[in-house]
């Protein structure tokens, strides 16, 4: 499945969330990650995030699609972290 994660967390947890998400997805912009995950990876990522964030202070939005064929991405301006060169 193709996943996009957008987050807005307290500054004390930003680094921890970013480091954690990098183990699963590609960083594409400040507080935004995307990539392909298996069902198992998705649930591990979700559970790991729930242990890092504080539900009453932080916000994490996860968009989930069957695969990237259903996503049309348009980049305006600079691309912060191009992912098309990944092996």
C-alpha cells in the first residue's frame, strides 16, 4: 500500500517522530513522509507512532491508498527531497 504521513507535533517530539518515520518511509518535505508499506509495516509504524506522540497535544494524519497508481503528485517550486533516484 502507498502511505502519506503528515504530522504536527510538539517541538520536543519532532526529531523523534522524524527519525522513527525515516525507518519506514521517505521524507519529502517538512513533516511529510511517503512510501510503500506492507500491511505489517503499516501497523508497526502506526503502533510505534502512538507510543511517541501525545494524543492531546499532537496531530498525525495518515493517508492510505492501495498503491501509488492512485496518487497524482504535482510539485510546484522546489522538490525538497527527490525520491525518483532511489534504488
